[in-house]
C-alpha cells in the first residue's frame, strides 16, 4: 500500500511555529467572528434606528395631518361664522327695510285717511244737514193763533183764529193779526241752505310721499279737526299749499279786513260761496257757524 503525502505549505516550519500558526489562525477566526457579530449588532442597531426614524416620521406626519385638519376645521368654522353673520345682517337689513316700508305705508295710509277726514265737510247742526229752516221745515210760513178778547167779539179788519204768518227764523215777517204775509225763504239761516260747511282744507295741496317720508310721525301731532296754521295743528297751510295757492285767496284768508268787507257785501246781497271740491259752504264760514252754535247752546243752558 502506497501512502499519499501532501505538499506542505510551509515545509521549513517547525512544530513550534506550526502550533503558533494554528493559535494565530484560531485567534483570527475569533476576531473575525467578533467582527461579524459586531457588524450584525451595528446592522441591527441601524435597523432599529431606521425603525425609530420611521416611527418618528409617521408620528410627525400624523401630527402635521392633525394640525392641518385642525387648521382646516378652524377655517371652516370661521367661514361658517362669517356666512352666518352676513346672512343675519342681510336678514336684519331686509327685515328693517320691510318694517320701514310697512311703517311708511302705514303712515301714508294714515295721512291719506287724515286728509280725507280733514276735507270732509261739517254738517250744519242747526238743520242737521238738510239745509231747510228747522222752524218751518222749509215752508217759509207758520201757523199763528189769534184769540179775541171775549167770545163773539169782532173787530173791523181783524181776523181772529188760526192764520198763516211768515217765519221770522228764515228772513220772513211776522205780520201779526193784520198785514200782508211775508213768507221766509225756507232755508237755514246758518248754512244758507247748503247743509254743510267746508273745513277750509280743500284748497291745501295734498302731501306727497317724499314729504310724509321726511316728516315721519310728525304729521300726527294734532287732531284732524285742527285747521292748518292753528297752534294745535302740526300741519301748515304754507307748507302744503302750492306757490300759486299762497298768492290766491284761500278760506283761511277770508278773515282779513279786505275779505271781511267783501264778505259783508256778499252777505248783504245774499251771495253764497260754495267750495267747488266738497260742495260745502265757504260763506257763511264754519267759524261763524260754530260761534252761532256755541251761542245757541249757551243761551239754552240758562
């Protein structure tokens, strides 16, 4: 049998050198193993560090998303609050405009009603608007009874008994037991047969919507029966009348000396002036009729 021999790597080394070499190789293997182990630990540490970095990045991403979502929610909240504020302002403005328009329409309707009431003629209290004499009911004569001094007595040219006489309440003549009968005209002496009196507001210009809007509720400071230019009235004839009306003769200028003289002449001639608008009496005036009614009421109270 033939032995096979291997060629030695170091043919000149001794056993001591070989043992030293084996020990060195063993140590090198340990060093390499330790280096390999250290590299594994470093890799694991790097992996752990990368994992921690990934976790940190994910956490930061979540935080950024939460902050962004919060900012978006805040923007949406501010936007909705602004939208609600604008909507409420628009609703309030529309409500205020509607209330102002309704108030203006109410004032305008009230002014129209007030103007209608102011222009309504006043019925004559003496004849209750009929225009006839209340004493003779428009006939112009009354029945008069003339009694003799004793039964069967007779006098020449005298007619005893019941006979007609003129109504002295309507410009007739009470001729007594003898004389020709002078009947009255049968019309009311206060209103001269018209039956109603003009309040004097017919010649005033009606207020416009612009004037009513400017004055507001100041137009209701006085009752509707107060004439313009009176202390109790919030209206003024000069404010409502047109420029032409200021120079023309209005019912409120009838108390001037010149117009009073003309009215006296008209009364002497029996002329009656009637308002062309309400067909109420301008001559005689409402003030004269009210004075007459007050005097009658005052005399009846005593």
